[in-house]
C-alpha cells in the first residue's frame, strides 16, 4: 500500500525505479570514501547501501564517470554499461533526453516503457492536450513547476520535490505546461505499463506533495546523503 491505496505489484515496482533514480539524483556527490564508511570496512549494515557517482551527471549522460555500489552484502560492484540518453523532441517541440527506449537500450521487459529527462533554461513550449491509454505516468520535479489539467476535471501544480502519478487506464487526455522558475526547469517522467487486466481501469490522478514523500538518511546522521523514497 502507498498512502493507504493498494497498488498492483508492477505499479509498486515503479517506486523502486524512482528510489534508484533518487539515489542517483540526490546522492550524486557522495564520495567513495563515504560509501566505504557506510560499509564499515566491507560489511554493510542491514538495509544500508550507498552509491558513488564520480565525475559526472549519470542520467544526463555528459561526463559520466565510474560508478560503484556497496550493497548489503558488502560487495563492491561496478556498473557494466553506461547508456547515454538520446536527444529527442516531443510535445510542442520540447527538447528531451530519452533514457529509454533507445537504440542502445532495447532489452527492457515491458514493465517500464519510457524514461525522459527535461532540463534547461531555454523556452519550454510544454505538452498541450494529448492522450494516453493503458499505462501510468510518474513525474518528479527538481526545479520549476508543471501545471497539469485533464478531461476528468483534475488540476494540479507539480513543484520541486513533488510527484505526480497519473493512471491513464481506459484513456485520458491531459496537458502538462511549464512554469519556469528563475528561467529554469528540470524533471523526469517515467511510464509504467499496466497488466492486461488493468488496462481498461478507470483513469486516476494523484499529486504527492514534497512533505508527504518519505526521506531516508544514509550513513551516520545523514552524512552519506538523503534519499527521497
């Protein structure tokens, strides 16, 4: 259950992706030394792990460097492959970085359909009315704001640190229009497939404000960073 609502397992799996994404986004400056400290000489405490991202913006793809992870087993692992997102245009001409699907990453299992990053200070034309069906969109804002409206009467403002969770189900038409703050906008959107028996479910819209997103501190007193789950 999430905020008192029961979700199918594949939908809950998107929380796992958001959790991993949050680690990359919000713990990107974590040093390898902090990870080693969290593992206390090679044995991580139960449930604790940290990620070190060196010399780069991993999801952005520019200057991506070596990454290592210290898991609960205390074993250091290296990332096998770094896939640089493709630059695409969508909506009313919005420039995006598409992490997947792409020509370089075409072996996904069908649960996660798409992951886009939008970021920049250039004019952002937004996403006027368009329709979705059969899946869910999960959006996370880092900077700026996005205004949502749909044909079911839902309206919301997605602000930094908040999450928008929309179930398209049998079909919904909505718009996502930007509100750049200080000329800058930055966020991510993940598409999560619905199983066949839920594809015709009633559309639903949720806004999760920043204050309702749980935070987990890594290391002693949060010395290893904070993950928003």
